[in-house]
C-alpha cells in the first residue's frame, strides 16, 4: 500500500511543479479572483436564490440547500484537514512559490474545491441548464488553488469528490423533504 501512496505523492509533486511553469500575468489575475472566498460559496448560493426568486417559490429551497451543502462541505473539509494534516505545497517544498498568502490550515482536502463543487452540484440538480456552467466555475475555483501554489492536485481532486457527494446528497434530501411536505398539505 505504501508503494502506491508514494507513487501518488510523486505524481502529485511533479504535476504541481509542472503547473508552476504555466504562470502568466492575466491567468494569475483570473485565478486570484476565482480563489476569493466569496466565489467558492456565495456565488452558488446567489444563483440558487435567484432561481428560487424567478420560480416564485415561497420557500427558497435551492438557495437554502446550496448554502447548507456549501457549509457542510466546508466543515467536513476542515475536519478532514486535521485528520490528514498534509503540509501546504510551499511548506512541503521550498521550490514551490505561492502567489497568495499560504493558509495556516493543512492542505488535504481542498476546502475551496469541496465548497465550490457542493454548491455546483446543488445548482446543477435544481437548474439542469446551469449544470455545466456551475461545474465549470467550480473547476476554475479548484484549479486556481493549484495554480496559486496553495494546494496539490490530489487535494483538489479529493475536495471536488467530497463536495460533489455532499451537494448531490443535499439536493436529494431537499427534494425528498419538500415532496413529503407537499404530500402532507395536499
């Protein structure tokens, strides 16, 4: 088992070093914006809330579900970070330079990726025509963390998978609860 982990760790470091060579001014500006705290959750919650308003729902189901999924993903990612306690790239390898301040928290899994993909999954379930743009934005948020040098590739892959599972689960649970409440009032 440790040989497999060593292989993944070696690939992860090599992929991060290769991504360091892709740095370019306009791309850096885009990724700094994509990595901002408000993009990973508030944008998705806003899209869900706007969809609720457009559908004239009395209860903002998708907005609340998106906020709940994003919060759960953030909390679970923070708990998992403490369990795995992986160093951030710039701390693990002095040859890696971070383009933004390196967070004090451990690296694995990426909280930005988990939160963004949780929000994107909920938005995609409630508004299928927005599914791919939402996942595209979530991918941009996740990739920004590697590009900026504050996460390894495996961190964002794990964060994305975690967020996707939480988002889909939250949307499924929300739909079931709303269907049961409607059945009781009918």
